[in-house]
């Protein structure tokens, strides 16, 4: 295993737009194009994937804002997309009439910029003005412009900010909370806003009133105005690291009142309630619980919780959403969704009842609610082999099926199963298998996907691209729910933090071995793929368990774990991995750093490394340097760097289809 050195021969590849680095990237891209894009199956596959991504009969998911349902839409005719809205009456129709608010293709052409939509903050409760976020070619940094929804145009001399990792939100029609780059001292070491200012229309943001400031080593600061009628309140806070934060009530006189919950808990106010999600034990309640307090009583010192959810070893909280009078609770039991409706009583206490009709091994998610006005909800139901159905209902009332997406791939002969592998320390690790009956077909080409970090849960979903590119071709797709994720709550995540990261690697390897034991695949026919933190996982599989795989794909990966904190947003992940500048952490970071484990005397399966020049979250230098080192030592590696697309790796459907076609062509070539 190597050592971190300042004379890393490939440091020059960290110069994102350096002339030599981009020339090297162009050479590698040409090699990959010759190897994969020239394959006779590449273009037909890319066209079939582009067809899925551009399909006009996709479900246009919406967000309710007052009387309108808002949607952002991209297809073949609108590459960059349309921001538009309609009414529920129109939305019920097979072909609704949409009111187009902003055409990003027209804007991009007029301004000569590759604008990518990054969302809009619409002012509540009037829904008259929006703060639109636009990214140049998909990066995390955005420009912000105020937009008049009635006039359908940007507000001349309105709120406007240049490119930065800005946080901004409405207070009233003429005031916002903003954190952005206003010069030296305004950003944290991670590159996010350090200050919160109350910015009034017609003034300069750098001169706006400073209401809160985080530390330089914190991740970020934020401000938020709660505009709920009758409960208008301001809050500010700071993220101490990726998992710990402080929240303060900002009183009208400018003084701060700390919301006194553990700094690893998630807390927010909703009407008369303070809602707290626990990441560690507190007040006699276990990690992963959801608690409610009376907000005013809590500030007065009352610490008597109403317990809304308590986890067990098989069940974890997945999320929750408010309607006007109810709380919709989403939980995972062995990674399968359950939904309950909780109702607060006026005199205290809560009642609960299940939301019926939720199928097993499915993805069920609350798409949208309107907590200010009604008990309406929009619910999406899908599964690995079941395309999405969008339902609308009212709690306590009727429901209707609004939209049904057509099937995008042939599921004949395919089925879904859940199995459990036993990891090195005896932990049972669940995984999903989607594919043919292997008792009939025998072992075949299999793709194993994982993430294992940041408490992210991998739940069932309908993957049309994977369906067309892999399942239809006879492949089997597997999702591993390894530690580091959130499938069994905070404890499942914390089991693979810092020096315990190898547990996630051991879990993934255990699933790979279990697939072979069950006769689903063989090592030569087993591929693995993952992105971002999942790209680190792929680097670990390559350098720790190369004998288990026939091919590996790592997308926008972290691979140099001794320098990640010095590159772009990397400092914000120290709480997940450890601090390379801390002598206590450096040994385990070296141990998990794939870049430093690459050796000349080991045989590695073919690997495809994919990244983006415009990724301003995970630095493209990770993938570049690892590719260069693998090439230097004579190992089989292909490298592709998209010039745009940000951390998603693709800024539009054309890029997304191209990247997916490269990946599946590579896998088919080595595993089929």
C-alpha cells in the first residue's frame, strides 16, 4: 500500500481546466470512444435509452403551489427544459394544457450559456414571485434571478446573484435570507455560505444586515422564514459537519434562542409542534425515533416527548410529510415501504392508521402535499418490474389514479426476490435480485450496485434504463443494502463510519459471494457499479476483492482519500470518512484509499472510470489520477470524462443516454 506524498506524480491532473490535464482527458476519451462507442451495438442502445429519457408519455410529476401544479419538463424538443404549470382539472387529462413560464432552451440560446435547471423558490403564500436557480452546465454553484410569475419574466433590478453555492429564501415580497459569496470570510472551508444576511430589495447583498455567522471550519450557515399563517417565525443555523447542526429561533429583536436538541438530531417547527428525528439516544428514546413536542412548552423547558415512531431491528424511519391536519409517516421494514397516517388531537396525543393498498417490495413515496391548505396528497407507487402509478387522494376521503406510466421494457420471465448475505462479522445484509429464474437459466451476467454511505437508503424503483440496457438482454440486476446506508436507520449508517468503513466493503463482497453460492452468477460474469461514495466502494472492490468481479464501473468516484478534503466540497465529508490531517485518522484513510492501494503485482478486472469536468462536488482529479496510475502499471482501464453535467455526470438526456450506453456496452463486452 502506498503512502501520501507531496510529490504525487499525477497532481497535475487535479488542475480541472489545465491545458495539459484537458489534453490528457481528450486522449483518454478518444480511446474509450474507439473501444466502446465504435461497438456496433452502441448507437442502437443509446437511441433506445434516449427514447426512454425523452418519452413524452412519462409522468409529469408536480408540486402544488396554490391553485397551480408546477412541473419541470425535458424531452427531445426541449433539451434544457420547460418550467410550466397547470391546474388539477387540466392535469387529470391525458394531454393537459400547460402554461409555460420559462423556456430554458430559449434562454440558453439567447445568453450563450448551457443553463441547467436547479429549481425555484416560490414565495408563500401568494405564489407571485420566484427565486430561480440556474447552473452553468450542471455544477453545484448557481446564479440566482428573481422571476415574476404573472408577467412570466425576470424582474428587472430584482434579486440577482452571480455564480456561487448560494442559499436563499423568501422572508416577504421585498426581503430574503441569503448566504452567498460576498468576498473574503463569507464562505466556509467547504465552499458553502458562512453568513446569513437579511437582504432588502434595492440594496447590495454585501451591505445587507448580518444576522448569523457560522465558524470557518463549519460546513455552512442557513436562514429560513416559516410563513405558515399564524405561526410566522425565523430560524437560522449552522451545519457543524455533515451530520451535526445547530438551529436557533431568531426572535424579532434579533436575539437567538437555541433549539436545545442533540446536535446530531434533525429538528424543525411545524405550527405548534417541534418535530425531532433522533440520530442518537435522548430522553430515554432510542436512535432513529421521531418525537413531537409543543414548541412553546419546549422553549419553556418541557422535555416531555410525544413518540411518533420507535424503530426496531428490522424497521426504520424513511421520511414524513405534513398535510393540513395530518402527518404521513413513511417507514422501511426490511427495505419495503409502509405508510401510516398520524393525526394530532387538539388536546394532545396522536391517533394512527395505516394507508392501505401498499404492495410488497415496492417503492411508495409521498410526492407532494399542501400543508398550508388541505389534506390532499400525491402518492407514487412503483416497483422493480412495475412502472409508476400516480395517485391523488385526501386523507379520510376518496383517492383517484391520476397517471399511469407505460411499461418501458419487457419483463417476461423476470421476477424480484430479496435475499440476505452474511457479512464477515455475522451481520445479515439484505439485497434485491431482479432477473430470470436462475434455476432454469443457470448462472448468468449480473450487475451488482451499491452505495453504502451518508445514511442513503437504496429502495425499490422502476429503472427503465437498466431494464432496457441490461434486464431485457438477459442480465440480472442486484441492489445491495450495505451498512453505511440508512436502510435500518442511523445505527446502520454509523456502523460504517470513519475507521469502520471497511464493514461496508465487507458487506458488498459478502453479497457478491452469496450471488455465486446461490448459482445466480459466477465471478467472471459478475460486474459492479456505483457512483460518488459508491465510486469509493467500487475502488475498494477493485483493489481489495478483484477476484470477485469480471468488470467494474466507478462513476464520479472518490478515490484519493488522503486529499479529498482539499478538493472542492470534500471538507464537508470529514465527518463521514475522517480527517486526513489528523494523525489518528490518516492510517485508516490510507487503508481505504483505492488510489494508494493500486499495485503492480495484482490482477484487476477491467474497470471503466467516469467523471465530469463540471463536477464541482467530487473533483474529477480522483478518477483522472486513478486511471493514470492504473495505466502506468499496465492494468486494463478505460476513462470517460464528460465536459459538462456536474456531479450527475450529465446535464441533459443526450449526455445521460451516452454515458449509460458506454457503461452497459462495457459491461456486456466483459460479462456476457
